[in-house]
C-alpha cells in the first residue's frame, strides 16, 4: 500500500474534521474490524516521524479475549478495555538506534507520536478509540506476565494500549483550554493575537 494510495483523496478540511471528531470511546459495538482496516491504521503509524528515523515502534494486534482480559488486568482493571474489538499494544524498542552501541533515548516518545497516528487513522475510518497509558516502568508482576504472554523482548517497553472498535456512545462535549492559554507570540505569556 503506497502513501499516495492512502492519501490521494485527502483534503485539509478532512484532517481537521478527524482531529475535531476524535474522542475517547469507552463503549463499543460487537462488530469486528476487518484486517484491511487494521492494516491501514497501522500504516499511519509506519509513516510517523521519529528521532533520526529510528522507527523504534512495534505493534501487536490483539483480538483474543483471554489476552484482552489480561491487558485489562494490567491496565488498572478498567473493564471497558476487554470489550474493545481490537487492542493495539504499542511497544517501544530501546535497541532501535541510529548508531551502533547507542540505544535510543527517545524510543518511548517516538512510539507515542506514532501511536497518535494510529488513533487519528482509526478516527478517519470511523472507528472509536481510547488511549490507555501503560508504561511498564511500573514493572509489576502483571506487566511481566503480559510481556511473556505476548513474547515481548526484554529491551522493549509497552508504552500504551489503543482500544479500537465501532463506537456505541457519543461522549458529551469536553472542555479544552483556549488557544490563548496554550500558545504565545514570540515569548512565553505574550498574546498570540490575530
Ligand atoms: C497517554 C494517555 C493515556 C490515557 N489513559 C487512559 C486510561 O487509562 N483510561 C481512560 O479511560 N482514558 C485514558 N485516556 C483518555 C483521556 O482520559 C482522554 O483523552 C481525555 O480525558 C480527553 O478526552 P477525549 O480523548 O475524549 O478528548 C488516556 C489518554 C492519553 C493521551
């Protein structure tokens, strides 16, 4: 699948619709996401920027209920996790590196960026999603169990889960800071203006 095939009919206003329509979805219909859509969603991650183009991310697509139940347990037992049709496990590989003997310092950050591509691509295809942060720096026994079950190498960290499914809810509007609160002109605190 080439970049142009995916994006050939894409217009900028559609991008802003995707960004504006994305919400965290925590109720899903029992409808399967076809493999070709999963592949498109992960293609968006593949194209993400990364430090020195190290591309330190790996993704595991989970559909098995037993594995979803295990992931739910590790992620604070948030019950809706197990109801998602698909869980994408986002993994950052510290060994991915531009230079021999110099493991990545930025693997987690890079993987988070690529994972937001996953979320936006899912939104563009009409699916609901929800980030679940699962930094395995907590190093609990449960995380070890997940890493064993999914055969994730020692040097790789699970940085997040992304739940995917057909939405079965429309969340009410949620507040956001104003542009003036988060963006400045030339120096911190100076009004952006028009
Ligand atoms: C890194 C990250 C971790 C998150 N972890 C969770 C989580 O564990 N459980 C959950 O219900 N939502 C989680 N969320 C979703 C946030 O609660 C949500 O993005 C935020 O409240 C704004 O709502 P919106 O996504 O609908 O715009 C997470 C979001 C991010 C970006």
